[in-house]
C-alpha cells in the first residue's frame, strides 16, 4: 500500500510537471519575442532557478543536518567559474558553432556537471577537517573558506578579463562560452527549468532515503545517532559534498544567466542578495527542513530585491516610505524580522508542499485549527 | 496576530503582481525623450553613483529649461546597480522593457561589461561615463564612453614620472582587480617605453585591504621616490597614504581617477600633511577657469552646494553628448543615435574637454594631473598640468 502511494506520488508529480512544462513551452513560443516577456520575465525565471537550487542545497546542510555553513557562495563561485572557463575553452577550440549547434548542448551539460563535481571535490577538502567541528566553529571555518575561494579566484591569472590566460587576473571575467543573451535565454529556458527540477528532485530523494533519515538523526541528537551505529562523520561529509554539488550547479546556471562573472558577486561583503549570509536567510525564511519552503523563499527574496529596485509602484509611494527603499539591505532585514516575529519556523516550517497530499493536508489543517479553537473556548469556559 | 499575518501575505501578493505590471506599461508621455541611467547609487561605490546622478540631473534640468532636445523635454529614468553585475543586467533589462533606447551607465568596468552584449543584441545605445577598461568598447557596436581608457591613463602617469626626472619607480597595486591591474599594465608598459626602471612591485590581496605597511616598507627598502598606487578613494584616504608615510615613505604617490573624492574620506584628526606630494590623473579639474568648466561648477554648486567630482562632470557630459547625437540624428531612435555617435568627425565640447570619439567609441582627450595639498587640517586639490598628448 505504502509503495503504491509513493509510485502514485511520483506519477502525479511527473504528470503535472510535464503538463506545466508543455504549457510553458507553448507560451514561450507564442510570446518569446515580446519585450516584457523576454526582458523581464525570462531573466527573472533564470535568476529564480539558480537561487532555488542554491537555497535548497544549503537547506540540506542547515535544515536537515543542522550544521551552520556560511561559505555556500564559495561553492557557487567555484561552479560558476568552472562552467564559464570550460565552455570558454570549448568555444575557443571551436568545438561548437554558435548556440544552435547540437554540440553546444553537450558542452553545456558537461560544463554544468563539471561545475557540480569540482564544487563537490572542494567541499570534501573543506568538509573532512571542518565537519569535525560543531556550531560556531564550523560557521567560522566555512565563512573563512568562502573568502579564501574568492581571493584564490581573484589571483588566478586565467580567471580574469578575457579568461584562459588571455587577459590579466582580475575581478571580472568578461565573456564566457555559455553566457546567454536575451534571445538565447528564452530559447534555453527549458534547460534552466529542467536542471532546477532535476536538482530539487535529487535533493528530495536524498532527504527521503536512508541517508536523509541518518542526517536528521544526527541533527536531532548526534550522540544518540552515533550510538545507534550511524557513522556520523561519514554522513556529514557526504551530505556536505552532495549539497556543494548542487551549489556548483547553481553557479553554472548563474554563469549562463550573466555573461560576465565578477568575484565580488559572491563575496561576503556583497550588498546584493547573492552572498552566503543571504542564502542562510532564504533557508530560514522558507523553513529549515523544508525544500519546497526554500524554493518559495528564494522566489520571494528575488521578488523583494527586484521590486524595490525596478518596480514602478516604488515611485508612487510617499517619499518617507520610498526613502527606505534606497537602502535595499534594510528592506531584506525588515522582511526577515516580520517572518521571524509572526512565524518563527519560517514560512513552511518543516512542511513539504505536495500535490498528492495537498487536499488531505488542508483538511487536516482545518481540523487541527478547529480543535485548537474548541480547546481554547473550553479553556475559557472552564476559567 | 491574525491581521499582521494577513498584511504580510498581502504585501507578498502585491510584490508578485507588481512584477507583471513592471514590464507591461510604458508610462512616460509620448512627446518626451527618455534617457535611462544605471549607476551604483547604493553599495560600496555609492559616491560614484551619486556623482553621476547629480551631474546628469543638472544637465537634464538645463536642457529642459532651454527648450529641450529637438523641441521636446527630456526625462531621466534612474536605476541602481549596487555595483553588482547581476543587478546591472536587471536594471538594463527593465529599462529596455520600458522602451528606453538610450542608456547612460554604468560607473565601473565590471558592471558595464555585464550589459555590453545585451545592448548590442537589443540595439540599445550605452554611453558609459567612467568605465575605463580597454575592452569595454570595440569597433562597430552600440557601446560608447565619455572617459579615456585605462591604457592612456596609466601611460600619462609614466610620462609624468619621466618628465619629473624619476628613472626608478615602484608600484603598489591589486593584481586581482581589473581597474588596478589594467592601470598597472599600461603604466609598466609605458615605463619600459620611456626607459624608466620598475624597481619594486607589490600587490595587495584585494582592493579593500586595510593594511599597506608592508608594501610601502618594501618601497622604502628599494629606495624609490615615486610610487604608482592605483586604488579607489575608499582606501586611499584612510589607509594607503597615512600608512605609507608612517612606514617612512616620503616620496611621491601617484594615482588615477579613483582618487577623486578622497578629501571627503580622510580620517578626521589624523596628520593630513601626509597628503602632500600625492598626485593623480583625472578627467577634469574643477578649478579650471575656462568658461565651460566654471559655468558647470557654479551651476552645480548652486544646486547641490558642493564641488562636482569627475563623476558628476562625466555624467553631465554624457547627457550633452546624447543631446548632440540626437540632434545630429534628428530622432532619438537608438540605431540613428548610434550612427551619429559613431561619426568620428563629430566634435563634443564638454566639461571634461573638447574631443571626438575614436573608432572604438572612446574619446580622444587629455587628462588633468592634480595634486593634493594639505596644511594639516584640510586636504585640497590643485591642478598641476593638463596633458592632451603622450610624449
């Protein structure tokens, strides 16, 4: 019976995804060349895609394993530069001719996978010594790691300006092989969505597997977990690497979205929404222990960030209010404070959104709500 | 509690719906010429953004008061890129989606390079006030600028060293930054040309390092009396210059346009005589007595109460360059304006000099060499020389 239900769940999700995907493709074909769709909606979806993968991958370490890592953007930077330089090398070697070449797709997939693998490799190097530490100490070491990565990339001669030793070492890589322009972004939107869905599915499967149960046990009580025969350090390092793999893939998507790379975008002091602390904020906002929550929070944070800078309604606000919006960091903080005040578990808590369980979940929630109300009234009556 | 949650949800919904609305509607009146402006108004380089915005605002105000361009009023749409390439691309896309075809921006080379490809694809003109990296503008594209390129700026510093009689110089720079490294490259290349020996060369890990003592101790040990240190104002004022003097270095420190606005960032109460013998190259000199510059400086001071930085001047110039190009093209269509800007015979009479653009879209103009002077309590700038051509 249980097995049947899981299979039905997979079937339902696949069906809905395929349906949405087809509908979206039709929409893209119909409106692809229009200004607002091409220039606003599609780039926004691309950015949401990498933020979702990034937040969900950090949730694995932070929410499910309970280890605070502040260097997640370091892995993303590794992924971004790997994918960018690899594709640039292929372009320079003329392995593919333009973005319509079928061989470009192969290069794209290889670059994305290589980005993930290299990030995972680096996470092993950091994770094996660092994960013996706990709490604050792990946070400090991963924070340091993020900064070290940025400085290393900054000083690699083949990462600057034109890339691959043609330019000098510099904070910006001006062009990469898989950087998409506006038209190419529409054309390859399916790729971003497919990578995101696949990544989230793989993260889900990990959480639901015996590995997922093991790391949840480690989060709840490490001593008890190790007493029950769980090899805690092995599971911790494995999860850390698995999480970094997807951070690397998020980096590759970032490299596709932005034709240029700049290490300052991944730096800890970056004032935008792409820094390691901010990814932690996304995870906390969405709910530690809910992958769907992270995905939703990533989209919300993106919208907040985008709207306060580009939204037209900002100029309609009274001067005193729009004055706050000149300092975007303040607004992010306000959003976080509102959520923490009224919903300390985060938006989703540990609840996972599921199509199959949606109706029963709603029914249960109403039932629970009624029961709580009745109890309160009873308590009042008793008093 | 209930109502608060309701409001939170409402707020989120508002934002969700606004993204759809943001792209859809064109909101400016039909008879206005719209120019987009992308600059780092917040974040680490906010002083640059402020300069460009105030300068461009002033120019638009003047043009509108004088009857506009082709008899039509000009409207400026300002966006913020936080000196981050992703935000810059977002700002660019939102401007283009609103139908803007002429854009001024962005301040730094890193951000501007993020939008050059997109601008060529969308056929939108980009006129950068201060992106100096050589590779920003290329032939036959939609990208132009109102400032000289790094390869010229570094060479001017070398020429000045030669002229002042130094045959042995040192460099403190950041190998990891495109601005600093680009200037170092052009400076060292010019030094080799002029027969100047590069006796000491020190690099810092990043542009925002706060300790330069070791680097300048090495300069003292190498016995150089002229050090080229291409950094931005945020470290020059509080760290580089005072620490160099504290390390026993008493010679000349020379920099580039990143030194602009340094006097606003010095540490109050410190011994500011350290800033004597600091020279830098800039796009223009505010104390210039020519009619063009003095009227600009006066108008700017009257409006904002401060001396305009080079960013204010180039931002101001960008608007006037667009004005001239639109008038030459007869319309504000971006392709027509591009052709007008690409016309190499057009001469622009601007605050930062009278110049025409070369085949890549970079102005052929001189640089002002400026020195800091201090009596111990304040730092002021003084024009030393204006170099229009390399020796």
